[in-house]
C-alpha cells in the first residue's frame, strides 16, 4: 500500500470517527435535556422548588478579588527579632 493510499485511508478514518463523536455528543445533549426536564417535573410534583443556576461565574481557576485576600502577617515579613 502506498503512502498516498495510507494517507487517504487515515483521513477517512478520522472523518468517520469525528462524525461518530458528533453524533454521540448530540445524543448526550438530548439525553441531558430529557433528564433535566424529568427532574424538574418530579421536583414540581414533590413540591420542591426547581434548582436555580449558580449566580456569577466564579470558577476554581479564577483568583479571589483583592478585597477577599487577607493582609500578610507583619511578623512573617519582618526578619528582625
């Protein structure tokens, strides 16, 4: 098998796997929406309030605002006794 044939075969394989992944992600998104809908219905039936989205966008990677960072301990900064 020539290099050109292998290259074309590899491209077709990658394209096929990409299509399979996209189909899977679409199905997963649909499943997630169905589950959320069923969950909301069950919560309404049981009298619980529906879950709300978190406020803000503070993730683990975001640094704390300067007002939340405590000032350094002066005894740790001054090396003299």
